[in-house]
C-alpha cells in the first residue's frame, strides 16, 4: 500500500493511523519495525520538519533512513524517476519522496514494486501534513467532527488540498478564505464536498464566523520564488493577526504548517500567542509519521 494522496485513505484507515499514534503516545507497549528496516528519503525540495521527522521516526522504530537529493544523485545527470525507483525499491523497505510533480511520485510508486511509497509533499498534495494537522485538532478539541476550520491566504496550495479533503472525510467543515477571484483546486473542493460542507469566500468576517480553527500557510510556496512580490501583494489583506483571530470563536486555535514568514502571513504575536498550537502541530509530525510507517508496514505484507 502507498500513501500518494489524501484520497488513498478511507475514514476508517485515517482513524486507524490515529489509533496507532495514540498507542505510541500512551506508551502502552513498544511498537517497532522489523530490525534493520530502511527508508529512502528522495527529496527534490528543501525540508526541515518532514525530513527530520521521518529520519527520527525510523530510528525510533529500530530502522534507518537515508537521504538522497536530486543534486547529489544520478537524477541530476538525467536518470529517470523510473530507473531510480527500481533501485531504491530493491534496496529499501520504504520510500518517502518530496518531489516537484505528483506525476513523478506516481511513476516512482509504479516502479518501486512492493515497497510502500509515501508522499512527503508534491505540487498538489501533502497528505502526511494533513494527518498531523487533524490529529492535533483532535488532541486540542477532543473531536474533529463538526469542527469549523478556516484556511486563510493561499487557498490553492498542496497543504490546503490535503487538509480540506482529510478534514472533510472526518466530518469537519472547511472554509477557504482568499482574494476575490483566486480559486482553490476545484477537484479537491468537489471531493471534499462529497463528505462535508466546504465553501470558498473572500470575506474574512464571513469565513471566520464560528471558526474553531484558523489555519494559514506561506504566501510563496517552494518553486514559486519568482512570483514572491506579486503573491505578497495578492495576499496582503489576509494576514493572520490579532484582529483576524478576534473574528473567530474566543477559544479558536491557530495553526501553521511552517516554515512561517513572520510579519507576512502571520504575526509573531499570534504565532507565539496563547491561541497558537503551531509547535504541538509541528511536534506531532514525528508521532504521525511513525504511525503512518507502522500502518503501511501492516498493510503491505
């Protein structure tokens, strides 16, 4: 079994991953992989939390992770994704890949036969982030069902796509708040609507009314640096600051998948403030990646 998309998991499977995470967190008994299990980390984009959380997860599960980037591998000299996948699949028990294109990830999985491939971020999805996010919401709010989640700013990101779909499967309602005329990925919006209420608005006041969770992400995603000034101008009215937070419920929690550009999409006052659960959200990436690895191990035998 692979985890290439948030749509690969049913509600029951998501809850199973959360159950494994609870088990690890409670320390009821030691969970581990077979001795000497290995993971290849194939990354085309920079990473701090995702890379390190997978490396530490494998170490804590009695395995090892090996980092490979495009510049220091034969990919830089024109080797195909398919050929790389065949070798990685013959060496390692898992592959986690952060690639520019979702289509390359699919090709990787098709050629690493029998080895679970995990999407560690592509141009259109970030499913492991969504799982950590929703687990964090459950931790603080007690439940995900009927939660009102407001995603503010760049509502067409890979993170937004995976978050809205995963949240909707678990019964949360998602409101995407961005500039007028700037639309999210319609495929993911329509999929999310099959499970729960999902809407799009340009109004912060309308979108944040009754919100339990305020979520934001960087204005400039990796690979879009040449559009930085244009995008900062486009989203400048959607900064998550104290005024914006006051539009939601009094006990609303603030989330950000990091890295954060303080003073752009979010202020330091909010990021470090009492309503922020950002640092727990980041810490939970390790816990959920361990749970994902164990879940895939159990379902790829």
